[in-house]
């Protein structure tokens, strides 16, 4: 799927600001598979792909993560 959004890595504060979710809600949704998973950047640092967050924002009610 080709998109106009570059696949940047977003840090947690940016993700929370864009989605309007609280940290605990975001992690609960990740656990349930209804929010994009994070990726490890370094030992103590994670981020989210901007394209995955944009996909979630298009339809957050029916988002299901595909782990494949």
C-alpha cells in the first residue's frame, strides 16, 4: 500500500497527542490488538510507525492489528 506519509518513528508523547488516548488506554489497546504495536529503537526506547498510527486514526473503532 503506497501512502503519502513517510514512515517516520513517533515517540510516545507524539502518539498520545495525535490519538488523544491516555498512556494506560493505549497500552491496554495494544494488548488487545486494537492499536498498533510499538517497535524497539534501543535498549530503553520504543516508538511507533507513523503509517500505523495514521491507519489507526482512519478508523479506530474497527482497527485490528495484523501481526503478519
